[in-house]
C-alpha cells in the first residue's frame, strides 16, 4: 500500500510543547490579575479537553461553578496566551521530538505530502515552525488544518476530514501521527491509520486502537508499517 501523505498533530507530537502552553496560560492569568494557577497535575486533567478556550471554560466550570465569563473575555485571554506561548517558543528550549525532523525530510525526498491536523491555532503552529525551520507552517507543510476551523474538536474527526479534503486524498492513502487518546480517536474516526508516540502528558493513556505505538518517531519505518497487518503490530 503506497502512502501519499503524513498528517501530524502538533502539540506533544511534533514537540513537547505542553509545558510551554501551561507556562503561557499561567503568565496570562497573572497579567490579567487572576489568581488562577494551573499546576502540572491540574493541567494534565485539563488536557482531556481539546482546545485552549474550551480548556478555560472547563476550568471555570470545575473550580468556579458560580462564575460566568463571557465568550469575549475568554477569547481575549486566549489571544494573550497565544502571544505568550509564541514568545516562549521563539526563545528556544522546546526541541522537536526525536525523529520528527528526519521523517518530514524523508517525506519531502520521497514525494510524500505532509499536513498538520491540530486543534491548536495557526499562530501557535507558525511560531513552532519558525523556531524549528525558520519558516511559517505553510512553507513547511503542504496542508494546514488548525484551530477553530473544525466545527467539533478532537476526538471528533472534523479536523482530519478538513486535512484530507485539502490534500485531495483518501484516508487509506495517509498515515496520522498522534500523541494522545483524543487525537487517536479523532484520526481513527476519520478512517486513518494511526501511529502514536505518547508524550509527557499522555503517557499511560489507552492507545489500544492505534495501528502502532512507539516511544518516538526515530524507529518509524514506513515501508515496514505499510506492509505489516495492523493486528500484528505491537502496542506496548
């Protein structure tokens, strides 16, 4: 089976960015005069909700059930958080995960298209690509599907459906790369084969439905993957 495209999630898959996101949220809350602080265990729980604005709403419902914050205020907070995150990424210190750069380079050399399917917004994807490749996301990837373009967030398949439409390809011709259960379910619901590389915050999640689970992408062999039946691949 020929593979025509690789479709990548961003946060946790291309790079271990979630700590940078957590720091950016906390810096934004402090700058806004809010006494909110998301420690690592709390943030790990909030990551079960996809989307930054959705995460803020989920936190409010959990910690301050009587407090109502307008959509406009949440959007404003998230906009400032996006800027804070971009500043952190540009400052360095968040490396690509092992094997990512090499796999994307391999795809370009082999004529395999590359795409992004993520619930993070486009400025975040651009900041990451500028930091690592010196170019915005559109110059690194053939197709970008990001942020609020999808009516429903992961684990719904919407963002992957958008990416597939823009690639002009069938799910059977593509491989998705994810790090979380929500991402895995999203890609699977879109009909894709999925390789999972658990990240700092997703280790221990259930990846039973994955076609392949690896510590990172260093050991990924697309030729072997496309030859092997899914049921024969290990999911440690």
